[in-house]
């Protein structure tokens, strides 16, 4: 209350979420140990509930509080992006790069746009890799219909850091373009995210 939340470091903010420590450690000491292990809040957010529960001093209540607070931050960040105008692949990169470049598995995400190119929704469709978790047009377009989207942009990451599209990437994109044409919803592009770099299938002439 004296310092204000903006003046607290990551461990101090995390300590407030944890609420209390253990017999051996204060909440701040426990938070500091977590930050040493995960190095940043960005990496902490990727820890599963089960992984948090394996940490000494972290029980179900603390683990759930941490995951809930991270999810609130994610939703607020997404809300602030809604109605962002998407006019180029760079605009997509600016929205998703800092999150998706660190994923250790492939996440397939869709950005839904209105008729003026404003973002209506951004949603993960599948996790685990396009080769093992085939993206079905039904999952992609049911949100588009619900949101009355005029067009959409496909996005997924390559954990290797190399954004070069695979044959599977191109094949799935062409399949979704065909489905979109039938429904009157344009698939504008497919952006592959690497480590601080990206590839636009449209710019590369692959679609």
C-alpha cells in the first residue's frame, strides 16, 4: 500500500499472490525461489498446475491462485488488442511474437477480423503440432460464424525457432482456404512464428 503496485518487483508481486509462506520460508522468500527457477513471469506462466504443485511450499490453493492471476493478465492483454487493425504480417507479429516465440510446443491460433480488418477475437485451436493434431475446418470456422467474422488469419509457431513452412503447413492452409471460400470467409494469410522472426505464407507466394 505504501509503495504502490507499479514499484514492486516480480517476486514481490508474486508474494502477494501467494499470500503466505511456510514455516521455513516467508511468502517473499518462496516467491524469490520460484523466480530463480523460472527466471521470469513469462516462463512461470508456462508452468502447469501439476508442476507448481511439485514445488516445496506450493499447495493447491497457492498453485490455483498463481494460475488464475496469470490467466487474468492474459485475458486483459487480449482485451486490449481487440479491434486492433491488422493490415500486414508485421501487425500480426507485433501481437503474437513475444508470447508465441517461447512456446515449447506448436500452438495453432486464429485471428478473426471484421470487414474493416479489426480484430474480433484471437483463439487457440490446437496445441501439439500440426502433424499430430490435425486442425479441422469445423473448429476454425465455428468461431468465425459465431463472431460474424469476414476474414481470418492463421498463426502457429515452430518451437525450433525456424519459421520455414513445412509441407503440412501449406497443405492445411490450402484446405482451410478452400473451406473458407465455400463459407464466404476469407483466409488472408498464415503466419509462422519462429524465434524473433516469422514467415508469411502469402508473402512467400505459397498460398
